[in-house]
């Protein structure tokens, strides 16, 4: 069962006896636990029928004991186990999973780890429980997740808005979810969240951000590059150096893939680069400025400045100065190629 299906069931008042939530993406674990806490019991039922336990301070047998008790003046008991990855002897849940209390909803958050699928417990969970096992998304998967999650929340974001959120907020799904819920509240019925709307309400400058930095570099827009660099110096927390390095590396890595592909068909390039088809034209233009040799040279420069940012040979150079040097050297790669 997918995360979306689980949340939909819970919001509709359909509950399963056991939820086991593991994996290295904490957003899914936290979201399902919060959804259960908000929906399983009414507020006046929680004092006697809700238990929140923590793996560091509890043990499996005590949790099972809580799960086996019967509700008081309510239909069910809710037992939430947070940080269950710290529990010892997790296999002791096997007996309870085989025969759960139908009047209890037991939810176990097992962050940062995954059960061995070959274990008896994992097999029992697959048969008798909801077992959601999550994997942290890669950077290129974030735009698709934002688009999908906006539909789950009940609104739409346009392509530029999706990319702005992805480049500016990164892969922190919890923060993305929080900002997207805020956007939903601010939108009128049927209104689409545009790049400008997002920049205004999420606190991202619509013209000076990571997305526009790579875009300006690809287009050779020196005036915009200078403005972004000035803005970065004045607002270092909004365009952090380490995130810029990763973003630029990804940009030139995609340009290498573009040059290496025998087919330049936009639909095929979209799949190869793992970008929305809307942005393929930007990579086409950037590839006309940076040939394959220039892209490889650019990647070497980015790696060099990644090291400098970590203190290798440049302990006293501020990040904004390193970024300024790097950006103009990268821009020169294109010009040196075009002049040959």
C-alpha cells in the first residue's frame, strides 16, 4: 500500500490494526503517525485510550501489553511507538502481529532502518499489517514528488514553481510539505501556484535563486549572474555554498548526458535528464554554449571549488568569494569553447 493510499484511508476513518513504518525517509513515518494521532480518536477519548511510547524508553513487551488492553468509553485504543529503531529484540512483535487486538491501532515508527524482508517479522507484517518502507528520494526525483504531492493536497503548481521549490528547498520533504500546505491555504479556489506566487509566499527571491543561477549560466546572462552573486553575498543562508555546488554539478552532469546522447528528441532527452519536458529547451541552449569538453572542464572546476569550500587550501576565503570565482570561471569555459 502506498503512502497516499494510507493517508486517504486514515482521513476516511478506515484504520488497520498495525502500521509498521520503516526506511530512511522520515517524512513518511512522521506523516502517518500524525495522521493517526489526528484521526483515530476524538479529543475527549485520548486521555484513557492513547499511548505514545518511545523506543529509547520502552521495550517490546511493554508495548504489546499496551496494545492488548481494551478501550475505555471509545471504540479503540491507539498506541504510537516513536523512534522504534532503538528497541531491542524487535522480533518479539512476531506473536502480536500474528494475532493483533482488533480494538487497537498500533503504529510503529522505525526511522533510518529497514527490516530484513527475509525475516519472519517482515513476512508476518506483509500478511497481517500495513508495512510502509520508504527510501529517501534522489534530487532529480524531487520535482516529480512536489507535483504529485500538490495534487494530493488538492492544488496545482506550474512547472517553474515546481522547479523553484525543488532547487530552493532541496530534498527535505517535511519542509516542502509544510510550505506547500501554506501555499494551499493562501490560494484561491482553482488558482495555480506560480513561480512568482511561491517566491512571494515562501520567502524565495523570484529572480535570485539556485534555479535562476544555473539558468543564467546556461544562457550566458552576465547581468543576472552578477545580480545573483551580489544577492548571495548579502543573503548567504538563502543560497548556501554547499547546495550551490551540488546544484551546479547536477546541471553540468546533465549537459554531459545531453552531449553523449545520440538522440536529441525532446521526449527522450526529458527521460534521460530526468527533467520535466518543459525544461529540455534550456539544456539545449546551454549545450550550445558548453560543448562536451567545456562541460568536463566545468565539472573539474566544481570539484576543485567543492574542496576549497571544505577548507582545502583556502581556509580564509569566504564562501561568497569562492562562489564568485567559480561562477565566472564556469562562464569562461563556455566563452573559451566558443572562441576556439
